[in-house]
C-alpha cells in the first residue's frame, strides 16, 4: 500500500473510534505522532495577544503546501491572500498533546472529517493530487486520466465551483508543495515552481512570476522569471525580473541584468519582452498610472519615465510619489514637500515639512513649526493651522494623516465637510439649471462628492433629445448609479450619472450637466 494510503487509513480509523465513543483513546504506538500546526499571530498592538491555530496538517505533503502558502519570510506576505498584520508560524505537537486540548481536538476532528469525505481508496494509482486555497482552507483536487475527480461524497465540487471557473486558471500545489497553474484542461504550467504568482490580463491569458529555485535576496529585492500562459519565458535570458514589481494593468515589470548585485542598475520590461527605455537607473519603483519613478545614478534625484520609455519629468527631486488625478507628492533639494503636476511644475509650492492628500480635493499639510492645517487646490488655507497632536501608529510612520491623533483628524474632516457644505449651499441654493456644475467636480470623484453637494438621489428632467441614447426631452430620472456601475464609469467634471431615465430598463447613463434641470430647487 502506498505511504499516503497508509496514513489515510490510520486517520480514518482514528476518526471512526472517536465517533463511536466520547473518550479519545490513542493507540500506544501513536501517542508520539507529530502533527504540524500552523499558528496565526496578530501583529496589532491593540489586538488580542493570544494565538489561534489555523490548520492541522496530517500529511507531509500538506505541511509543505501550507509552508509555501503561509510560512514564508516577511517579504512574502503580499504573495498570499491574507491580512498583512498577521504573522504565520509553524508548530509541531504530538497527537497526545493535541488530544489533551479541547480546542485542538475539535480542529483535528474537523480535519479528519474533511479527509474522510474523500474516497482515496477507490482512485487508481496514477492519480495526481493537487491543492488549492479557498477561504483559507486547502481543498484537494484529483486529476485522473484527463479529467477532474472532486471530493466524494458529501464535499463534492461541481464544475461551477472549480477555482478557475470564472478566472480561467488557478494556482495549485502538488504533493511536494511545488506550485503550478491549472485550467479546465489540466496543468497549464506544471507544478515545479518554488515561487509562482500570476496575474490575468486578458481572456484566458496570464503572465506569471516564477522560479524553480529557492529565491535569494538581491539587495532589497528577490528575482525571478516571467512566463506567459504557454510556459514560455518572457524576459530575455540576460535579464532578471524583480518579484512583485509588475503591474497587470499596463504589464510593465522592473528588471536588472542577470546576476547583478544590489548596486547595479535597474530598468523596465514590457510583458511582450521588450525594454521600456534603458537599464540606467539606480532605483526604480513599480510603474503606476502611466508613469514610473526613477532615480538618477549620478545626482540621486528622482524623476518620472512615461510609457514610451522617455523622461517625462527630469530627475530633480529628493523624493517623489505616484500620480493621482494628475498630481503627485515631491520633495525639493532642500527636503521641503510640495505637489507637482504631470509637467513637473509645482501646483503647491515646496514649503512644507509634510503634505498628504486629504478629503476630496484638499491637502493636509504640516508647516516647519510642527503645526497642521488644510489647503485647497489653489494652496489657500481653508482650515487654520493648529499644533499637531501626535499619535504615532506602528507601521504607519510615512503618512502624515497616520501620525495625528484620531480625534484631531476627525475634527479636521468635520471642518472640511462644513466648508464644502457652505460652498455648495452658496452655489446651488434655489438653482434648477445644473449647467452650473460643469467643471465643479473632478473625474474620479464619486457618490460622496454628489451627496455633499446635495445632488445624490435628486430627481432631474432632460432638457433636450439625445437620439444616440434613445432619450427624449422631458424624461425624468434620479441622480446616481446602480450596481455594477461605479464612479469609474463617469467623468463628473462634464457629466452627471442619471438612473431610471428608461422605465423598462435598469441602467444609468451619463448626461451632460447642461442638459439637466432639478424638478425641485435645492434649499
């Protein structure tokens, strides 16, 4: 009998004994059997310091799989789907020790019941076993003679429940804990990788970071290769890819020369294997929102590279942030913080000790005297400066808003809310023509901005025919949107989302502000 079948038989027999009597007798030769127990520990200072057990591994293959999922070094945290404030460790206790703890005994009973639902004994010897993660649990999946055999009988998995049913592929592990990618036709990438992280970017297409070797540190990062859905290596042999450095949105990854050390230069690689610009930078950051942050090796100043590999903004800052709504954080050569636009020009002058984006289009700033206040888009003070009340939260030293006492932060937000309410009251009071809203909101703002203006849910009437939309003058609807639409579907600077314009269809459309009027003026 195969070793895994022997293990399986032992545990099933033990479960039957436990089900037949309340006591938990153990065979004399089984008291010292070692179980692997994965333990989750909260890293939050204000959380319950006690630990709880996440999973009992009865087979060596399960331990290896859970090790690859949960017990990696700290910089692997984002590779798996788990809370970043949890640290996973592995412990080994004997079966006797587990049976003497009521909580662990219950976990073990559940685990034994789980494996008892699988008819291992009935499967042929050429069965390939895989595991995938679902809701924090490992689910077994058998692949026999070109088809899937889900667990039987009570935990049966229908085809619709397979992990790749909606996403075309799934990350799976074999009995040795090596990772691969499986689709409806079987393993697309064989289970031979110690590290594997895939992102979908098209219909049944993906690109994966992969390594068959144990990953080692290269300076601050670890390196791997890029594979496409056919298993072909995307990066040229002379280049190595930095783990977790890519963006599936634009398919651009950080690379350096194969075998290079921590002092060597970096660059960017597209998902088609072509270079984006040159490998010429002392440091780079993940490519986001059409720009990559790059550091000049000579001056050590930071600038921005565009999607054509050209310098969009020359290196001239000691630190820069990602662009959001066309604006980014930047520190000048004197270490003072400001906000720049996509041309590299300051829209808020660098005269601040620190600066954060705040509510809507406002900025939370700290002056050089340690006082905090709030600026609007034109750098005008809208909340007067006051001494900062510090409450440093562990792990959040970077953001100014996370270094302020929560009560003081709430007071600042309330002051902003009052300011906005006063502004909208002045603009909209007694008005019915919504053309005045043109340009008053920004692309990317959402339901919160409409609600603050008092517009969300208000009834409006169409002032003109819109033949392309099949809409007639006089049609009425309500401002807002319904699922699955979101703020991303609309540019509120030029249009207003309106639902119920067509009585027999449940969808909302964007209508130019100038074509709408309120049926009831705002008070």
